[in-house]
């Protein structure tokens, strides 16, 4: 499942995100969602989230529901 719909993303989910510094390479970082930062219902590049370790990026893939 991709991370473009806000309704699919909840705190506590395991996700793969792309960090701002990794957008050119597409390197993914896995973590647990702490906060959802995007206010809109959808976003073409992925919903922006903060992980429990403090990293911020856009969700590319939802690992677990």
C-alpha cells in the first residue's frame, strides 16, 4: 500500500519513508509513525510523518497495519 492517502496512515504503523536528504537517491528508511504532519487528505509524493526516532519524511510504503 502506498502512503499517499492520509486515512491509511495511523500512529504506530510500521512504514518506509524517504527522508528529504534521500529524495534524489530514493533510499528508504523504516520506522514507526509517531505523528502525521500533512494536513491534506492526499499528497502525490506521500504523506509527511515523524517517526518515533524523530526522523521526518514522506511515506512511500506501509509495512504493517
